[in-house]
């Protein structure tokens, strides 16, 4: 569920995996593993994701993903 949510939210903002990785300070491989459900973001990464989407998505979009 989290893997799909990360992928959907990234796509809603029209970011590539590379651009998104640069925005939240992780590698492209990390984004790829998250989106495939092979691992989950740590606390720091989750905070960075939250800050990134704070101004780019409505909360209802995050919850309904």
C-alpha cells in the first residue's frame, strides 16, 4: 500500500524517480525499491516526503491514494 502511494503521489506531481530522489535527498535506487515494495522509507525520509508534498498535494489526495 505504501509503495503504491509513494508512486502515485510522485506521478501526481509529474516528477521522475530521479527528480523526486533529488528533492528528498535519497538515491534513485531507493525510490525504486520503495515503489516496488522491497523496503520502506525511514523516519528521516518520511519527514522529507511529507515536507515535499506539503505544498504539492492536498491531504485528501494523500489519504485517498
